[in-house]
């Protein structure tokens, strides 16, 4: 992606000896690119589903543009994976066989066009979305600023697509010139100027695409929680700007490479371009993701949460019961270091007679007359509880008189 289509002879003289059997390779791009692509597809699918179900407003031009942008982003990802797996973008150019250079240059040309179309359509979609979202509250000044930004993005897209088409005459000489059997007359311009320019203007368009909606929402009264969520999305949007800056740096290094290592440096351009392209679509679709989750996933997610909470509660209660039983078992276990308990024989204690007499009060012999009297009282309904025992104070007084 980028670089001078013609590597000068002076650069090839600096190349080391080719290593076609066991070259230094970077093999992690397919996993990286496909993961980003799948995540982008999921988020965009949630947005489109919400729009066509009228859960997040009716579909509009911004939705059509973001779908086309995703198609070109998928094409860009496919070209990058193909380039790293089959056409030598995972190694230095001097380790790439000459038969692969034509395909490598074609991948470079197609990927740059797919990237430009995808990112520019995403930026226009974002600006149209916020323009449609706040159509009634937009002032005339904000409308002019928004349409100016959209126009500048469109001009940027068509200008550099035209440059990509006209950089070589005929256009297919961009890649066919690497074939040693290509004998047609052709002319190609250098990319030492256009590469840094396309990177710089890409960063500018990224920046105002994020900044304009952020400034507009800054003056709008809305719930604090909702505003915080929007500014989190805008913060991720500035990560897209950061990825664009990194891509511009690697484009400049690619254009100024003294050895013309277009495949090795192109790999780094692919990585940052992939992040910028896919993350832009994710940030553009994130506002609709909240509506999709609250409308279609809140029920299943709450059920999963409740079931997991019940499971965790039951596990914690079983663990607490087990730990309590262990503590009780340990408390009742007999320690091994205790000495055996020796129980001595009971000692014989002589109880004085006066104590025995004190706790064995004299019995009174009841006469039949007393029994008849009690029976008469019982029949008359006057039978009550027995009288309390007599006080043994007189016994103690007698003891004091006799022995003290």
C-alpha cells in the first residue's frame, strides 16, 4: 500500500542476499484483521437491525453509506490478509520472489483505493447521522459547517482516487511494470509527495468528524449519564485519529525508504489502516448499540444474571455450611496431647444429726377428723393448694442455744 511503484536500481544494490527458504516473517496479521472485521460486523449488524425494526429511528442515507463503507472495509481486510499470506507483505522485499511482485503491487493499489472509499464514506455517514439526529435544533451556522465538512471529505476522496488512477499511464502499469516481460511504454509518477499528503488529509478529516459532533453535544442539555456515554464514544473516536496519525507516519517512512522495502513497511501501514478503518465503523455504529441491547438483550441478560446470582448464592451458602460443620467438627475433636482424666473415689462425709433433722421435719399424724375436714372443704369448693412448708428457724435457734 503506497510506496514508489518503481524501485530504483540504487536501492536494490543495498539489498542483502535473498532468503527464500526461511525468511523473517510476521504471521499474526490474519488473526488481527479477521478479529477486527468480525467485531465490526457484529456492531454494524446490531445498528442495521435496530434501524430496520424502527427501534433506533427509521433508516436513512447515513445507514446506506455505512453499509457501503463496511463492504469496502471487508474488501480491504481481505486484500491485506491475501497480501500477507501469499504476496510477501509479511517479509522483506528482498525475500519475495520476483514472480510475486506483480501481485504485490496490485494488492497495494487495490487496498489503497478500498481504504479511501471505506473511511470517507464512514466520515460522511457520521456527519449525516448527527445532522439528521438534531435537524430541528441545528442553527444555520452549524448546518453550513457540517455541509462544508462533508464537501471537503468528498473532494478529498475523489482527488486521491483520481491520483491513484492517474499515477501511472496506463493505469495497469502500476503493477504490470514489475513483470520483466512487460514491454509496453508507460509513465509513472513518484509517490514521495502524494503519500504524506493522503495521510495528512486523512488525519484532518478524521479530526473534524469527531470534533464537530462533540462540540455540538457540549452545548445541548441532556441527562448527565447519557452525555457521559456519548463522550466515551467520542473518546474512542479520537483513537481513530491516533491510528490515522500512526498510518501517516508509516506512509512517510514508506515513501522515504532508501532501500525500497515496500512489503515490510507496507505491513505496518496495513496494521494501522486496518485499525483506523474498522474502528471508525464501530464508533459510527456505537450509539445504536445501546438501543439494541436495551430492547433485545436486556431480558436474556437479566435472566442470565439472575441465574448466575442464584448459583453463586447457593455455592456461597454451601461453602459457609461446610466451613461451619468443619469448625464444629474440629471443636469436638479430642486433641492428641491431652492427658487422661483420672477420677478419684468419692470421699465419705459424715453428716451431723442436727442437719439430718433439719432437712427431715417431724411428721404429723393426721387423724380421721382432719381428713374429713379436708374432704368437707373440698366439697364446699374451698380446697386450695397445700400450705407452704414450715420455717426451720426454730431448729437453728435451738442449735445456737445448745452449742454456741
